[in-house]
């Protein structure tokens, strides 16, 4: 079953509505992050696309990521709860709920506005060139996983 297309306005708006249902006091169903940390965590995927503030993995590590992690990240199978996360995605300091919420919504809107064509064959920081479907799965599945984590 194909995942909803995050590049469509309707799906992007649905995700944004779910984000808007979060409150600073929202509690996770599982996991250790608070809601502001979760929003910051979700921003990392987009930072890797737009900000390039995270270092690219070296050749050997990129090969390992492609062989062992890529299919889990870009496939359609939902993530399991409490999976280990890459160091760049770990959130251990306090975050500002409103700032992280605004950043994430901005990234979702930017991605939707750029559209599928922008991502067709685009190079991922960790996995090399990805198809539109792989980008979609990575973006949508990660957001859906963490919004479910907080019951929205």
C-alpha cells in the first residue's frame, strides 16, 4: 500500500493540522522525547535537505547506511516503537515548542510547494539519490510515526 503523498496540498495540510493539535503539555504514548523535542527531531530530516548543517557521512558509513538502514527509512513499512536513532536526530536538550512547531510547518510547506519534481533523483545526505516515492515515504512515514507517538 502506497503512503499518502506528502507533496500534495491535502496531505501536507492534514499533517499540519495534526501538528496544530499538539500542545506544549502533550505527552508521548511511547518514547523519551517531550513534544518540543519531537518537533525538533522531525525537523532534522528537513535540515539535512535544506540547511546542510549536518555533516555527510563518510564513504564507508554511507555504504553501511545504504545497505542496512535505507530500506527501513524509505520503505513503506511503518517504524517500530523505540527504534534507535542516528546521533543527529537525538534531542537531549530542551526545545521551544512554538519555534520548533513553526520550523516544522515551514519545512512541510516548503517541501509541498517545491513538489515532486524537485525531489526526483535528488541526492540524500545519507542514502544517495532517491526516487520521489522514497523521498515521500521518508518524509511522510517519519512525521506520521511521531505524530502517532503523541496521539494526534
